C-alpha cells in the first residue's frame, strides 16, 4: 500500500472547496464534495485539533485518528469497532480517554 496521509471527510471537504474556487470540479469531485458537506460534523479547525490530540496518544494511529474524527464515537462499542483491525485490544481506560477527547469537540 502506498504511504500517504489519511484524510477525514472534513479535510476532504475543505480541500475540495478550495479547489472549487480555482477551477471547475469534475463530476466525481462534485459528488465527493456534496457527500462531505452532508456528513461532516465539525469544522476544519476542530477536526484538526481533535485529530492532533488523538495522534498524541501512543495507541492511536493516524488512520484511526481520522476514523475517530469522522465518526465521533460516543459509546465504548463504537470505539472498539474502529479498532477492530488493530492488532491489539484497547484497555477500557484507553477507550474512555478517546471518548473524553471526542466529547471536548462535540
């Protein structure tokens, strides 16, 4: 898999809106922008701060930080689902730390 930065839906929305000011978007980009507008729950600054804070936790990868910022879990089971592909099981205190971090941005 190619290395790259994983983006949240909100980050994609911001990038597409900037690009739209410069030129006409392709039909696919227009659809992606509409999707992003519909499903983005936080503004770009809050998403960035949340993601940065989550990535400071040693047990949260960049990929999972982006997923958490997109989904904004409010229940421990939601956090567990995000980490199902991880090769470790989160401790309950780690799950609570993630939930507390997300609550600050809701």
